[in-house]
């Protein structure tokens, strides 16, 4: 069973044996329909499509950030529609360094499904390997997925305190508060350290080896992350990339603050920090 990453050739063997559910998570924040268009043009055979905003996010009117976590019932309904059952190997992929696939991976894992992995290197690795592709839209037979949330893996805005080892996944300039392209205030949560999610990847766009990831985390944080670590980002998406990296590195599974900066910064009563932290 693959629980963090899977290679393109390994995935192709599972696809050929019809022993995997593949989910295409391609998405573009600047063009929200682009991922679906790309999926219909070409995708891993048998893959079904999951949209970041319609499937992997809850109602924005709740005020819990730009991509709030759906309710347990909503997540179970989405994964049921995607044809996932409790014993199935599931693989997610995207074309954006794995951030959207990692969000889906985290959600399924949060509901207790361990057989979930991300295609290492994403769609580009599949294309580069010259593996077969399929056009159009594939619809899976619906299942009855009934996951149970591992609530200890999730942290709310009211839980944030000095007890946590906070890690911000955004690019360094945003973390330092030099600019903010998406949210009303710039900066970061006081006490947080910055580990830019792209530091988890090689120049070829694949995840670093476990020992390399441990060194990268230590370089960013001054120590290895652990189970009391809470990852966040702008809206709870790229933070999941850091969680995936931490687990793949063989370290204790951390927690997610899904509301992230987009929730924190909208409350004027909450303090913010700038600079290196």
C-alpha cells in the first residue's frame, strides 16, 4: 500500500491491473476552470476529476478562510461520488507541484483512509514517461465511503497558541509581510517559522528523499518538526504539501490549521508579525 508518494511507473502498473482509484486534482487559482479543461484534454486512464473549490473546499461564507475544510458529511459525499471505498488504493495528482493533490491526500487521510498517495512529480512525470493517456471525462461508479475524522489532526483558529510549533508554507516574502496578493493584511502568525513548500522538491519537481527532507526542515526551522507541529499557509492548501513531506520523511504526523492566514488576518483583534519571525 502506498501512503505518501508513488512513482509514475508504479502507478501505471496499478492502473493496468485496475487496482487503484486515480483522482485528477489539476487546478489554477487564476483560471478556476483550467484544470477541468486540461483533464478533459488528457488524463491518466480511469482518472476522475476533483475540483479544489467545488469538491475539496467548504462554503466560504463560514468565514474560515479562502478554502475552508468541508464538513465530514460533505467530504464523505465527495469521496463516495469519486468511487472511493475503504479498502482501495487511491492516488491523487495535479500539475502544480503537488499542492492540490496533497490537499486531497490530507483530506482522505484525515477521514482515516491510509491507502492514499500523491503521484510524485505529478502529471508532467506521467507525460515525460510517455505513459498512455485518456481523453474526455471518466465517471466512477459511486461508492458508500464513510470515513471518520481524526479530529486530533486538525487545529482551529481558537486552538492556536504558543504550545504549537507553527510552520508557514508560503513563500518567504509573503511570510515576511513584504507583500500580500490575496489577503487583506500581510505578515504571519506570531511565533511561526517559515518552510516554503517548494523546498520539499528537487529541480525536477519531485519530492526530495526522506533524509534530504529532514535536512531541509532542520535548515528552515532550526529543528525537526514533530507531532506537535501545526502547518498552515494562505488557505490550507500548500500547508498539506509540508505535511506530506513531513510524513514522507519518516517523521511524526503533524496537524493542519486549515483556515490559515486567510482566516487569521481577517480578524483585526489578532496580532500579526512581520520579518523573519
